[in-house]
C-alpha cells in the first residue's frame, strides 16, 4: 500500500494576514495597550509586540533594551523589578494625549487579545545575554495565559536561542524565525527550531525565497511594510503575513485574498 501523498506547500495559516506592528505602530505609543486599541479601531485583528523580562522574571512589553527612548527612566529595563517598571510613564514620550500610559505585562495583553478574539505575534526580544532564559520564561507564561485558547500566540525572534527556550517550555506554541538578512544556516536553524514560518525584512522577500519556504512547508511573512507598492508586491507573491505601522493607510477589510488589496491613501496623497 502506498502512503498518501503529502500535500504540497505549507499547512493552513490560522492568523490574519495584516498585523499591526508594536501594537499599532507610530500613531500611539508602541507596545502599550493604547496602541492595541488604536489598531483595533482601524480594523486590525492581529498584533505584533516585543516582550522581555523584568529583573524578577515577569514578561512585559518593551522594544529597546533600555528605558531611555520610551520612558523618563534610563538604563537597562531588564535590571529593574516589575514593581518599578510598572510605575513608569510609557506614553508621554509619544504625545501628551498618552501621558501616563503604562508598560503592559504580557498577561494584560493576553487578556485584551483573547477577550476580543485577536491574534498575537509575541516577538521575544531578550535583554542581551538572557536569550535562552527569556524564551523559556515567555514560553512558560504563554502556556499558562492561553491554556489552549485558539489561535495560540505566534512566537518570533531574531535570536535562535530564545526560540529554543520557548520550544523547551511551550513546544505546542508555533514559532517563527525573524531574519533581517539571510545569514548562513538560517534555513537549517528554522527547521531545527521546528518553525512554522520565517518572518523577513520585506526587502529580502522575493518569489525565489517564498518558493524555498513553501517547499519546506514554511510560511513567509514580512516586516515592516509601510509603503503601498511594497505591500502590493508582497501580496502578489503570496506572503502569509504583513507587519505594518501604517494602520491608518492599509485597511485589512479591503484585503480580499491577494493583489486585490487597495491600500487607503494618506490624507493629501494623490
Ligand atoms: O517582528 C517584526 C519586527 O517587529 C522586527 O523588528 O525591531 O520592530 O522589533 P523590530
Ligand atoms: Mg518587534
């Protein structure tokens, strides 16, 4: 008896194609719940965020290793306990409208996305040197916070060590390798980490790369796509996900499954 033929290409993708970057990009303070709410108001149903650990091991949202850019405090965020981090103003740097907006915990974000039926891409963004530990802790937290709810979060990271940590504590939560460049051994690494997808800088993605990914049953996603021509090119290629800051220019509801998307133009654009 012959075995049934394995279907060609990657398995069905459970996540929306359009993903708001850092909550909702640049219109609200990145990686805050205010940003998520703004993205949702623009029709987004999937969100990317950056997660690292406080000194006492709590997963929370912050992009940079230091607090300098997005809070009034300075220095390495991961060296402070959550009791201190939770008091910081993560909104005033953006605009007065968001003064007092706190840094959110992963727990608060999990509650928000699950209550609203949204999907979450958790980029594991470790404080340098804590890659494995961060992956393990975020994996453990996500298992407890989602406890089987669908869709599960999608983990991603530029650091294979972080994904290995997440694989150890949360083997059933899907993983994606983030690639700014196609470094030697990236495909072997993605396969060894049991990834379901690769998320590349949009400039790196082309038909050849996507065909390579699909032949290996991997999905291809791209970041950070803010230009209509880039979005059209990637949609025509058939990427599974587009991570964007431009939530006010790209309306997910207009995406009918491919190149038919007609991005909204910014006010005043021709
Ligand atoms: O996850 C995709 C994207 O967020 C990676 O870049 O620096 O914005 O975290 P960055
Ligand atoms: Mg990110």
